[in-house]
């Protein structure tokens, strides 16, 4: 049953590659989360500044609220990207676990059958 050992080793390699890709995807999701936080913070700052300029400069108020709205939209789009990155990373992690478990199982079974 030498083929079981080869398939098991192949699955282990695939599982390790999937684990590496999963780590990369989680890293990208973390960067996107930081970008979301920065966009939301900028939007809040612009809204505070707009409130202080509301009475004295209505044109500036409109400009600042428009910019705050754009920043909030960027955060919303980044949130969708973050969700898809996180979901992809979770699927890759699940595939990595399955590949590693299946590969290890086939290696054990292949070696036991080779002894018998």
C-alpha cells in the first residue's frame, strides 16, 4: 500500500500550503480592519469639526459632512472586503486542517498495512 503513503504525504503538503495561505489571508484581513478603524475615526473627526462650523460657515459644514459620508462609505466597502477575507481565511484554515488530518491518517494507515 505504498500509494497511501504517497497520497498522505501529498495531503500533508497541501495542508501546509493551505495553512500558509490562510495565515496570509488572516493577515490581510487584519490590515483591512485597521483601515476600517482609520476611516471611521476620520469620519467621526470630520463630523465633530462640521458641528463646530455649522453656525459660522454653512458651506464648510456641507463640505465636511460630505467628506465624512465618503469616509463612512469607504469603511462600509472595507467591511465587505474584510468579511470576504475572513471567510476565505477560515475556509483555507478548514482545508488545511482537513488536509493535515487526512494526510497523517493515510500515512499511519499505509505504514500499518505495510507492516502486516
